[in-house]
C-alpha cells in the first residue's frame, strides 16, 4: 500500500499544479466576459482555443505517453529522452514554417484574423517543445518542481492578460504602440507565458543525448494510437464549440460565448479528473508488473468514484454561489448545461482510470477505437441535435459520449485484462449521486427558489444521505486505505 500512499502524494502535488493554475485561468472568465466588448468576442476566443487544443494533440502525437512507456523499461534512458526531444523539435519547426507561410489561408478557412493566429502558432510551438521536458520531470519524480513551474506559467499568463485587458491601453505612452484589439492582446499575454516557460525547462535540449532510429519507430508505433485517441478526445472536448458556430444560424458566435462561459462552471470536476490522471498515469506503468496490480487499480477506481460522486452532488448544490464569481450575469442563460457537463467529466475520470488495461498491455489501439467511436457519436449527435435545440445538444452529447466511452472500456477490459472492480457498489454511488444532482438542479431549484435556505438545507440532507450510504458500505475500505 506504500505505492498507493506515494501515488496520493504525487496526485496531491500534480493536482495542486493543475488545480491552482486552472483556478487562476478560470479567473480569466469574469475578466474576459467583463472586458471583451461583446459575448460574440468571447465566443470567437473560445473557438480559437478549441482549434488550439486540437493542434496541441496533433503536434505532440502521443510522444508524452510513449516517453513514459519506454523510459520506465529502457536501461539507456538518454536514448529515450533524446529520441523524444529530437522528434518533437523537428516536427514543431516544420509546423511553424508551414503555418506562418499559410497565415492568409488559415484566416480565410477559419474566418479568424491572422493577427490572432500569428501569436497562436507561437504558443503552440513553445507549448509543444516543453512537453518532453515536463514529462522528464514527472518521470524523475520531481513533482514539486513541475508544480511550481506550471503555476508560475499560468500566473504570468493571467497576470499579463489582466494588465493588457484592463490597464495597458489607458497608458498614453503605450496606447499607440500596443494593438487595440483585446483578443490579440490576450494571445500576446499567453505567448509571453509560453515562451518564458519553455526558456525555464529547455535544459534537456542542451544536455547530452542520442537519437535512436529503432526506438523512434517503436515510439511512433506506440504513440500513433495515442494520437488517434487524443485527437478523438479533442473532438469530444472542444469540437462542439466549432460545430455550434458552424450550425447555428442566429447569433452563432454569441451563443458559443454563452455556452463556453457556463461550460467553464464545470471546472471543479474537470480539475478533479485531470489531477487524478496526472498522478495515476506514471503509477499505472510502474506497478504494471506487480502481481497485485489489478487489485490496486480496482481500489483506485472505486476511490475515484466515491470522491467523484460526493464532489458532483456538492458542486451542483453550490453552483449558484460559484457562478456569481466565475461568469458575468449576461451569460447565466446557459446554466442548464452545467449538470450535464459535470456528469460528463465524472464519467471521463472513471474512463481514464479504467483505461489502464490497454495502456499497460500495449494494446493502445483499443484506446483509439474507443475514442474514435466517442468522437463519431459526438459529431453525429451534434449535427442532428444542434439545429433543433442549440447548445443543449452539445451538453447532452458530451455526457452521452463520455458515458459511452466509460462503459465500452469497461466491457472490453473484462476480456483483455481482468480487474476486480466493485461494480455493484460503484454503480450504486453513481446512481444516487446523479439522481440527487438532477433532481436538485432541475426541480428543487425552481420549486424552493434559487439561493433559498430551504434549498440548501435539502442539499445538505442529500449530501448526508449519499455520504451515509457510502460510509455504511465502505467503512472498512476507507479506514484501511487511510491507515496504510
């Protein structure tokens, strides 16, 4: 159980590195919604970020996971590091050259100004080049260093964004020098943060390393399914914003802005799932040869479900308090999507835990299959439903896609890598938490009144009931986990 103790220690640090920067990033939402001239401007920014996520996946093409895979089992680790660094450096430089030569075409194709894309290309390049140095830190167990650099990165980005959007253009000496477009100023801030971060972590590029052609081929073969899975995930995660802009006929970009603002209210579950992934991925590989690995994986998944179920219900109960701090009142009209997005990310976190079976058995192609099926479902349902019900279609689709991926991964895992999951109890906790959450948000909020004491009293009772059910059935499991 010392392995689990170490896992939770690393998960806490990686979670800190993820949660605090993401929380700072969330602070950008009220900043942007207040200081960007229109909701459509926020929507335009959201669409560009969606494309950035897709290109982040394309530019890294599974290199990070491939690095972990071979770094943990290869004696000559300098070859793994060097091969990963060289391949990303070469493809990134090629991308930058092609992208800058094609700026006019990109502007026409996306209907977004090239003044934005010239900074976005730089952000993508520096973020991509920093992937392997950050992975190297994680592989060496330098969790705290990783966390500090990540937090400084986002602190710079958020601080510069606030400076540029609020004060910079009011300084007479700078008014005629800096761009007047606030969206461009926002991307300049993030470009600066990405450049400085790369400068801090770039040391591995200047260390002694070697490139191994045979290893490179192995890493590409291993990483290709990860690329497909990552691309499909990016579609599940972000393509809804792009489709909304394409398919809605009235105030499309405005509606994207409203949808994205309320989507960000699900940040709590997103952070929880992401922090878990960062902490658990190296652990999965390091414990793969342990004869008790299946039991450990099952325990971790159940703990995630327990914590996630409680977090879901508590977040739903408090969301009307949280929304006041995170988004401007003009964006409240899309609040109905929030429970669906929260549930979707709970499903996604469970899927990430269950997906260990194809990672440790080198059957990553199944991860690609699952993600592609999820992406097909995402695109298909959005195409059918967006013209009918607008952005609610995207929320429903996100929940359906991640639920489908979770169930499919579990079914296939039973055949390829048997893990003794406590399915009965996990389903019980999920059913109770989701049912309570939906009833509270869609019915009790209207009946008892948003923000009323009676509503929060009912919420406290619901949380107590859920916690009581879990404690009654898992008291021994939880005590043992905490003790050991």
